[in-house]
C-alpha cells in the first residue's frame, strides 16, 4: 500500500521544537569541506536526501565523509586533488547539488557525468552552463547543456564578469566555484542580492571574496583549508515556515521554534507575515556559524491579504507554497507577482498550488508570474497531488489542520528536505490520522 500522510482539523498547538538544520548551509558545508584540504567537522548536518546526494558525490571523488548522528566529518586532500568519479553522479532531486557541482567540475582536470530524478531532469541548467561556457567550460547535455544529464570535461577556465539575469544563489555559487579554479578574477552581479550563505562561509575556509551590494568577486587559484573549528548549521527557516504557518492558522496555538537561522537574505517570509498580521516574536538573538539565529514564538493570529511586491520574492522564494496556503485563510486578497522563478522549481509551483488550492475550495487566480488568493475561505479535505514536490506536500498537510475533512498527501517527497516533518507536527498537537 502506498504510504499517505493524513492531517485533519486540530485543536490548539503548543510546545517547543527544533527544526532540522538548514539545507542550503548543509550543502555548502559539505561542498566546501570536501574542497578544503584537511578535516572539516559539521554540527547540525541535515540528513535529507538532497544533502546525502551531495555527500555521496564527493565520496565518489575521493573525500572521506562520515556521519555520526547530526555531526558530519569530512576529510579531503583539497579541490585540486579530487579524483575522477568512476560512475555517473546521481544528484537525485537536488538542484543545488547539480548546479554547484557543474560549476566546480567545469574547472577540474577530470570527466564527470551528472544526472538526477525525473523532476530534476526537467529543471533548467542552461543558466549555469551558458556562463560557464563563456569561461571556456566544455559541457554537453540535452538541449545544448540546458538539461540533465550533463557530461563535463573539466579544463582550465578563464575569469569573466557576469551579469546574471536572475537572482539565484545557485547560479552565483556555481560561478564562484568555477572562478576559484579559473585564471583571473571572476565576478557575478545579480539584479538583486540572493541568499549569501556562500559569501558568509567561504572566508572560514581561507577564501577571500570582494562583496559590494549585489556584486561578488573571487580571485582564482586560492587554496582552501579546513576551518580551525567546527561549522554549526542553524535550523532551516524554510522548514520552520511550516510550523510557523501551523501555529498561525490553528486558533489558540502557541509554539516556540528554537535555533532558527535568520539570514537577512532568507527572512522575506517573516516580513510578509508581519505585514499580514501574524504574531511572531523573535527572542534569544545570537550568532552561530557566522549566521544570525533566534528562537521564534508563534501565536495564532487572524491574517489579512496583502500585495507582495516583486522585490520581496527572492528572500521568500522557497516559502511561497505555504504562503499561498496561508492566504486562503487571510481576509481579503493576497497578490504575488514577479515570482515566475516558481515555475522552474521541483514543480511548477504556481500552477500546482493553484490547482491544489482550487481542489480544496479556495479562490485562486493564476498569473504567468504569480497568484492571487482570496480568503477567508473554508477549505475541505481532499486527496491532494504533490507533483513530487516536498514543499507542496507539506503546505497542503498544514492547511489540512483547519480543513473540513481529511487532507491526504504523499509523504514521499518530504524526505528531500524535512525528515521527521510528520513527527514534529504531531509533537505540537496536530491531528494526524492513521493512513
């Protein structure tokens, strides 16, 4: 029997929880640790399928990577001593793995082939392959390197000054990794600053960067050495988003979410929810691993619909599925425009969320670059489609906590980013039915 996750209307949620480590930071900890000569220790590692794909890729290239609970130890000879993988590297569902590896491998003297699952093989790789080709990279793939699988024949690259048409931390980091192996100084300028975990972490590995607004530059040929102390990964705000939404939606709730990373390039969700009327208190502010961290106390609050301007989109890009779900319970209309990047995520998140929210009775209008959701709409339980997308599955499961009848989703995709999601939800009192 196919496993199912079933949520239903719940009483008040309460308790104190920790969400898993940040996925973006975990990916970078693994990649940079495997590129650095020496031993790197990572505390708070996220054992998700996506991050495991990244770790396995570097094991195939000669790095020793072991995991003990939430601690990972990486021993590597350094990026210039990695070895040619003997088999195709399977990136699974992870766009971060595929794009960042493409950038690194393009400048190493070895051959590698990258593939992924059916969803990842539909996602655009040209946004990385094209500027890499301008640096001299040799990348073959479907559609002229636009789609996986990609065959990469590494070679000496030359630096470029690249103006990216999209604000994408994956594109930026891929080109910076290529720039590390290139002759000269490579720069990437974005239309707006994307998440900056790479810029925050690389100096710990001895790499010098120049950062000015939305421009980042890196000089080629720099050695990477393991940091003197461990890297600490804070809790993932993209995972915390689902607990924040659950406590906001269910009357009488008060939930504390500990140790959440509040990188300013990632807190668009909180900015949007503050404007919608959510009750989210930030306490115990501190820094961990070069990232700002706090505990969040979230209480139920009635929401109102708002206009979300395009400038806020990059800092909340992963949270829009749950924001769309929340908007069904907000008074008035919530409009999101300038979010066409959602069309090329694990699914077409604009079309998929429009379809699933309509399925449960919400009033939704789809646009090429966003959605309009009109609330406050009573929603009914249904058997929902997740389209292989972890964030869609979790968003509909959370909406089920205020639905009439059972909300049924496929839990399979959730493991890519949030293992233990159902258990944490149940731990604060959410009503989960036996599937």
